[in-house]
């Protein structure tokens, strides 16, 4: 299912980890189970691949459910207020990591898997 939602402010941790994300307002009719997904993102009519996180972020002791996406091959030229997305492949459950570096290694694997699934 394709959703259109607002881009909201985040903590900026994705950029620090080397994977800047768009934090998304969780759509009202959103029914996905928590986890990591590969999918598609549309920004200003252009389609991109995305690696999504939906759920808490235990490595940063954040129990609140969040929805965010790292958009592959997107240059982040400026702020955007909305985007559309579709979750296509469930990759794995949300995990707790011993450190931000361990999380970064896993994100890299998730991004590689996303690329492979759509190649």
C-alpha cells in the first residue's frame, strides 16, 4: 500500500551515523508490524529505494515507535514537507545493539540487502 505523509523533525542521529533519514509522521491507517523494511519512496515525483525503520530505537533508549527512512541515492538538496512511500519487503525485526557503531554496521547490511532485492 502506498502512503503519503508529512516529514517531521528528528534527532539528527541518522546523519551522525552516516545514514541521514527522513523521520515520518506515522499514517493513521498504517498497519505494518515493527521492523526493518525495503521499499520505495517518492519525493517530488521521483522514485527512490528506501530502507525503513518502524518501531522503537532501543540502542538510544527510545521506546516510542518511530517511522524513518534512509533514501538510497538521494542527495538531500533541501527540506521537504511530504513524501510518499511503500513498504515492499520485510527484512528483519527491530534489534537492540551494543553500540551506535554496531547499529551502523547493521544499517549498511540492510541497505545492501535493499539494493539487492530491487536489482
